[in-house]
């Protein structure tokens, strides 16, 4: 395998891990919002959320960015329209990542005021962004 194939493979692996976490974390928030503050269940969710963010989602996002930019450089994607659109969606995904990280801290302080419905809707945002990104990368429509 050549270097580009390794970089692309590591990028895809990173994306899979990042998206798994980005889809799971808001689901944890749905269940956490239903748990009584201070309960064993609530405390367990705090640990799960923190570990998911720190051990999986954050490192996966960082490696997705590193290997993604490297792969883009290797194929000369920086001058292509589809890549600019993809990059925009990935920037938004990174913003959603930060937004979810904020809620990990809010739950850790027992300061959640949002409903389970809010978190159910929030859970769909990474999915919609992921669909757009995949269509841009595979289809390269412009």
C-alpha cells in the first residue's frame, strides 16, 4: 500500500470513531436528562459522557482532521469546489462537537435545563451533516 492509501484509511477509521461518538453522546443525554440529579444513574451517565468525549470523540476528531487534510493535500483537493463544501460541513460538525462538549460539562455540574426532546433533535444534526459530507466526497458534484 502506498502512503496515500494509509493516510486515507486512517482518515476513514478516524471518521468512523468520531461519528460513532457524535451519534451516541446525544443519545446518552436523552437518558441522562431523564435521570434524577444525584442518582446513581445520573452519576454513571456523567462518567460515560466524559469518557466517551475524552477517550474517543476528541482524539477521533483530531485524527480525522489531521489525516483528512493530509489526504486532501495528497490529491490536490484544496482547489476543488466539492472539497470546499465538504470542509464547510466538517467545520460545522466540529462546531457541533464543541456544542456537545459544552453539554457534557453542563450535565457534570447538574445544571441541565433541556428536555429529552431537545436532545433527540440534537441527535439528528450529526447524521444530516454526515449525509451531506458523504454525498460530497463520493459524488464530487462540483
